């Protein structure tokens, strides 16, 4: 059995989030040709409305030029989702070294506990 290196792009499992935001930009390492990147999302608790989560990547640590690479299904319930693998060829740059999670609530007054995960293509 292989062990995967998975990065939690936002650990919102302890305190529920109530506002839209861009997460911290993490150095996830470069993508090797012919390798695949993976993403997963766990929504542990929810309220009304829906939660939209995307994972973006860029070749800049400043977060400039961030591009959506994974867009999870908007959900108003506890759920988990595993995204289709992304290859380096699917990216517009040969070096997508940085990643972050972005989340949006569809209505005001919502609160969610969630955990977006990213497995770099290495």
C-alpha cells in the first residue's frame, strides 16, 4: 500500500467558517510530467445555503495569476467529494508550484466546517 503526501489547504474542522475567503498559498512542489494531482473536500457540518470550494494553483507564491484547477460541487449538506485527477498537461504552466483553497457561501449567515485536501503530482 502506498502512502500519499496530502496537504490540507485549509483546516476548518474545529471552528466553523462564516465568511468567504482566499486561503493561504502553500508551496506544494512542482509537477512532474505524466504525474497526476488529486483533490478532495470533506464538509463536516453545514447550515443553510451552500458552500462552494475551489482549489487554485499558480507559479507565484504571491498568489498572482491563480487559476482554478478543481471546482467542487456546491453543497449545503455534509459530504465528501474526490475530484478527477489533473495532469501536468492540463495546466497552462509547466510549474504550478503553489496552491490554495478558495471558499464562498451562497447566502449570508451560513457556517461550515470543512477540509479541502490536495495531493501534488509528484
